[in-house]
C-alpha cells in the first residue's frame, strides 16, 4: 500500500494500559423494570464504591460510554463480585439507527463459560458507523458499548472499575506524507503433495511452516510536521523511551513486543535483546466520509534509519521500521492490545 501527499494525524502508542475515566458514562438497564440507572461515579475510580449488580437476567444491559471512540474496556472487580452463570458476553454498539453486534470481540473477563467472571479487558474493532447515543436515557454526545449476558446469572456481577482503557501515546499532525506499508500479513504456504510425483486421487495439500506469519514487514514514511506541534520527542517516542511530561508518556514506556497474536492463538515472541522496544503505530488520513487508516502493532524503529530536520517554515521527518505484529484497518484511534 502506498499513499502520496496525504494529510492527517499519527499516534505512537506504547503498551502501558491507561484507564480513561474522563467524561465516563455508565448506565445499567433493568429489563424487568424497563429503567436505566446511572453508575458512572462508582465505575470510574479504584476505591470502595462499587457499581452494584449489573445483571439480574439475560435482558439486562450495561452501557459504557465516553466522548471519544475506544477499542478496549477494563473490568476490575476490586471489592465487587464476579459473575456466576452469566454465559457468553454479548457486546454491541449503536450505528445511528439500531444497536448491533461489535466485531472482533475478545472477552478477557471470561472464566470457563461465564463472562465478567475474572479481571480483564474486553477488546473489539472500532466500527466505521459508530454513532453517539443509542437510547433517550443516555447521553447523545457519548459513544457507548452495550454489554449483556446470554444467561441470567445465578450470581450477578458488580465492579470497582468498568471503563475504557487505552495505551499512552504521542500524537503528531502531518502533511504531504508519502507512506508505504502492508495492509495485512501473508498466510502460510499451501504445499502440494503428489502421489509418487503424479497427480491422483491421493494428491493433497499440506500447510507449510509458520515463518511467513511472523516475518517482519517493512513500513516507512516521509512527511512534514507543523512547527506548532512539539516534534522534539518524536524520535524518543519511536524508541519507546521515557519522557514523562504533558506531551509524552505519563508513565515509563512499555514495549509492545509480544502483545499480539499473528496466528490468532499464540502471543508473538519477545525480542531476545530486552533493550529493543517496539511501539504501536496508528495513522488516520484526512478526507472521505469516514476516517480511514491503519494500525500497526509491535513496530521496531532502528535508530540509524530515522531522520528529522528543521527549516524556517517546516519540519521534514523520515522514518523506517519493521512490523512484527498484527495489522488492522481502523476508523478511529484506540489500541486493542
């Protein structure tokens, strides 16, 4: 994939998990009563205030929303209660006309056959048509995820924290970007096995080794940065370094290497050299009806392949790295891993 002369924004994420309670909105829907109860305050802080029972039956819902789109929710029981008998988690969103299923949902709160039965994250792909609101009782300016069980829990869950979660990031605006990168990962090879060198009814394919799934893929771009944005720390961010200040990380940089699953089942291996750190890259280009871009997870940027300059009117930036993790098309910023 190649883009030329594009304008937009780029975020460099690490893998530190930051709970976002800014403008948090949490409501519980009681299906038997047909009522919504707000639990925003109880769900927003790690303290002694718990949300009370989420679900009494399979028709109940939890609505978790905030002003910005997101791709991860964190569930922390704290002094609350894990669910028993809740079944599989149903995760939905509002598309502007109805509440429909999210895609790419991974429930990190499941334990056996029950959801919200363990501390963990619920992740999903940010939908292209995600609209604010979803019910007259909810805020019309917030983006909500609706969570419900497939069975009436014998022990209803409650929580200390239920809120969107993101990685810490460094964001830049760019113009005149020339971008080159893959849109996905290669699959394993299909190897044809013949019957003693001859095609017959016994001929068949076997799956080749997994190496193509894990090969690093090149990513590069050159662009201009607006002088208004603080470009001083961008190379530090690409190295997942530490620069604790108002425009950079707020905690120690955490490598993203080994956080995604290229084969869908097993976490990718970590680097042998623990000093090498990878970051997650997300880019959104301006233009079009919907925001469009890509997320590249577990990206390593060698020091000797990054350059930055400065003139009176513009700041040219040129970067080159290798993608070791998952690649996804995105329509809003927000990490899932």
